[in-house]
C-alpha cells in the first residue's frame, strides 16, 4: 500500500468514526423535566429462577457498598429504583437453576441528554439507566 492511500484511509477513518454516541428514542423523551429511574431487568421467558435475590450497590460491586437488597417473590415483577444522575451503580442477581447457583452482574451510570432536533419538540433523554442482569449463557 502506498503512503498516499494510507493517509487517505486514516483520514476517512477519522472522519467517519466520530458519532454522538446515543440515538434518541422519542418514546422515552421528556419535554417537561424527567425522573431518574434505574431499571433492573432480571427475568427472561426461557427459565424461571428459584429464589432470586437482587443486590444493588453504589459504585462497583467490589466496593461492597450495598444500597438495597430485593428478595423477589413474584417473578413477573420488575424493579425500578430512584437514582441520581451521573452516579455509578452496579447490581448482582443470585438464583438457582437446575440445582446450580448462578450470579450475574451489571453496571450503569444514568445520564441525561438534551436533544433539540431529533424529536418533534426539544426534550430530555435519559440513557445508560438499565441494569440487565438476565442470564445470557449457561
């Protein structure tokens, strides 16, 4: 490859690699303020965990700062937690399936973006507010 083609390839790479990061979902966009909610997902249609326990941490799991512990009795339920913007959260889900213990982890840092152009009217879009603890692999 010649030096000119390498320079052109590097320029094109830099030109097309810049993106804003998140696409605004207008269904989840709020025009008059917003509430910061951390969504904790733990159920899947493939299996029903036995005695699931969700532990919510401030910061990393390794920091061991437990905010709350949820003992889930209704597997059809969901968990929403009032959170603080730009604060790190993590969670673990412990459950048994076929006699084996599983532990899943996830982390999130809720953030907000003000979008003036994507939706019909300017709005606030909350993102990175989902802790997905569902088991993906066995």
